[in-house]
């Protein structure tokens, strides 16, 4: 097929259609801009876009919101200028913020019907199979659009690399209706962006050290251990701290999962895990591992975290390491909004894995930017506290009251177990009073739990 406009015509995309996209190129994606530019030029209006996530690079979409090409957005995560425009009230309809598993379940069940799925495909072979394992913009397994490709009415691959041999097939040709060749689909060097591109601070490293010790005494660190880290610098440091503990105990985990990083690849290649279960690569070492290691296994977002999947990977996890923008006194967590109300993220897999893992651990500094992160009231609820096992800060560890055995194990190991209220008081020392970032203006976003129930809302200032 010659171009995106021709693909839009063949797919019979009309005003009001729902178009989906994926975020495996993260802050390097350029396919969404190209597609919406073609939609705008074709005069299409009132489109609903359903990308798996949105990044600062998607500031390029703001003109298409301003001219009415796009009037609805459903996504799992958004940050940057586009998120700021949404919070300011640019869209006529509230954004729907889902979890990654909730998005997969909504698509698979038909609650989120996709008219046309556009897949940024780093490589396509002669038969029309798609992969993220090779090509100039190789990005690793295409776990998020696997769901879209299986259920969308029309599937369109956009690629800049044709080849005769694919090392791995992510999406089979029989699910693809059209293939468009373009000069550029994005910049893979921007995959390791934002939270995935930073080294931990000294406080972050101290938190990682405590977290690894908590895991070591939890009783869960045994042969067959199943583990996932989040994308934050501190979460990734936990993996590096855990590696020598596992090696000393001569343990081999069943798998490390989630968004795979170089830290987890190192553990896998050192023999500490039998397999990697990967929905997306968080950095280029993970991209290379997916191309080279046959035990580095791809998984769809549905297999990873759908609440409707009876044996999802999220439900198999022993330990999950999570970040936080805010934690309240009931262990509820916000990773969606800054304390001033700006939209800075979204659940992603946060709520999915917290609900599924045996021990979800939140790692967070006491304060950031001069404001406490331990608060009486959240700016926005992302993950319910009932699903959290422990909160680890540089000043100590708070363990959920429902887990007295874990608290006792931690105390016996000499770890600094305390209360959330004690941590909050320490967080407030030397910081500004917590902001009240909850807006009172126009409703701009609805936050969903993995099952699709609305658990919070975001309003313009």
C-alpha cells in the first residue's frame, strides 16, 4: 500500500472512529503523528485515539486536538505537553485512564472496540509478519499491539524496514490487513527515556538496599522466585541489589517479568532466572536480548496483566517493585498526578501487578521538590492501599497491617520497621506543606481500576 491516506480509505475510517496505537518506541514514536496528520489532511474529525501510552514527543498531536481531528483519548499513561493540554481542558471529552491490563481486557471483551489499529513495526518480512526484534528502530517484543491486532476491525502496519528473515515474529501476517512503508517510524534511542534513563540518587540507592533486604527475609526468595521491577531508577537498583543475594543463596528464579531492562537481562544471563517474560523493552540491552535469547519470551498485554485472564503473569508474581508520587496513610498510591495536579503518568501496570503479586512493595523517597510524598490525602488515586504489602523509604519501612508475619520477619532481620504516620511526620520536616492539587474546574479525565470501574477523576484548575 502506498501511503497512510490510502490505508485510511481501505479501512473505511470515518468521523468518530477509534484508532489505536502502541508505545514500544516510547518517547521516540513518530507513527502516531504521521497517522493523525493524514487523518487531519483527509478532513476526518471527532476521532477517538486509544494509544497504550503517551509521552512528551506526542506534543506533536496537540494541533490535532485543537482542530477537532481528535476529541477523545483512552490510554494507560500520559506525560508531557499533551498531558498538560488535557489537564488545561483542551479536549471536549474526559480522557479515560486505564491500567495496561484494563486496556487489554477492554479491547478483548469488546468494551473498547478498535476500528483501525496502527502498529509501528520495526521490521516486516515478505509474508507480512511483524517484529520488534530487528530493524533500524528495533524496540523488542510488541506486547501491547498483540491485543489490538487480535481484535481490531482493521490492522495496519507502518514500517521502515523490509527483510526476508525475522529472528522473532511478534504479530503474524494473518492478523495484518495492510502494510505501509515510510522513511521513519521513530527513534529507538529514546526508548530509555524519562524514569528508565536515570541512575538512582543516594537516597534511592539506600531505599533499594532496604528493599532487597526486605525481599531476602520475606520467605519468598526461593527457587522458582517470580519477580518484576517497575521502570523507576530505584526499582531498577533493587534488581541489581538482589542479584548477589540470589547468587550467594544459589537460587534460580522461574522468571523475571514486565517491562524488561538491562538489569534483568544481566540477572537472566547470570543464570538467576530461567526465562524473561517481556511485554515491552525498557532499554536497548533488553531489545538486543529479545533478538538473541530464545528464553527471552514475548507476551501480550492480555497475558501479562488482564484481570480477565485466569493465570496472568501479574497474578503469578511473588514480588513486584513499584514507585509512587504520593502515598497516603492507608497505603493508597498515586502515580498519575503531581501534587500540583499536573498529569504525570498513569497506572500503566501499577494497579494490575499490585493486585496480582504476593508482595507488592512501593519504593519512594520521603519528599521530592521540597514537598512530602507521604500525605494525608492523595491528589489522585491510582492503586488501592489494600493491594500494597509494604512501603520502603530512606527513613524506614512501613508494612501493611494485614501482613504481621512479614513485619515480624523484617524486625528479626534488623530492618527499620515503622509506621506510615511516622514516615509522614519525617517527610513533613523541612519541607513545604503538601499542595492541594485537586482541581475544581472542568472534568478532564476519569481514572479506571483494572476492572473498568471509575475510582477517581481529574479536573482542570
